[in-house]
C-alpha cells in the first residue's frame, strides 16, 4: 500500500521468481494502475492473477 507502479509489480515478480509452482501470493496495492499492470505481467509471465477486492489481488505462481 502507498507504492506507485511499477513497484508493486516488481515486488511480486521478485517473490514469485523463487516460489514453487502453485504458490499463492496476496498483493495489496492502492495504486489504481496496479490491476492493469498486474494483468499484463501475468499474461507475459504465465502466472495466474485475479482481483479479490479493489485493492487486493491474488497471484498464483506458474
């Protein structure tokens, strides 16, 4: 929370990089650009992303 993109995407990318496949991460970000950026990142990397609430997102590592 309180960080502007691309910082939330960079932080989740670093966390997912070393995770086992199927690991579930929760990302909380109040930057309005996060959802669009997270969707694009998910398409490019193959990680599954979904929105839980307006500022809460779930990422499942590939």
